[in-house]
């Protein structure tokens, strides 16, 4: 869907556009830290800046990144937008609620020892 189509069918404000990243991604997908001068990193900074204008209220903010289709870039957007905010000194918590194929841990090179299903049923390995 194009930006014009989104604006035509939605009342939501468009905060920015992240270009399609066609290069092969390594294990970690955090482009904003690896290539801070790239066009895609600038796109994330633009979205980050626009997010700051949504609300001036103090306190925590909540954002959800979702889609129904695998491979649309949810993990890529979440880790790069989160990293972009963290680079400003913001505290960021990313929760991976993908119960079938959790992958956020791979972007940060950490083990997936305790999954969200373990937390939800109070079972800890």
C-alpha cells in the first residue's frame, strides 16, 4: 500500500515512512547503530522526532507494532525504533509477544531462555 493510499483510507496521522531495506540482514538487525548516517537510519530518526510531538505529557508511553503477516518487518521496525529512542537516552523496553517464532532476542544477541508463555503461566525454567 502506498502512502497516498494509507492517507486516503485512514484518519491516522502518518509519522514517517521507513524505506524497504532490501539488503540481507545479519543476525542483528539494528541498522541505526551500525549505519547511523544511512538513509534508513535517518528515516527512523524522523519517525522518532515525530513521535515526540504526539504527547508532551510526562511518564511512560506505549507503542504496539503488529501485523498479521510474517515478514512485514515488525521486528526490524521495533528494534530500530527502540534503538533510535535509546540512543537519545530514553529507557526502552521491547516485549516480543510472538508465541510461535520469537526473534527479538536474536537482534540483541541474547538467549531466549524465558519466553512470554512462561511468564504468562508463571512457569520459569
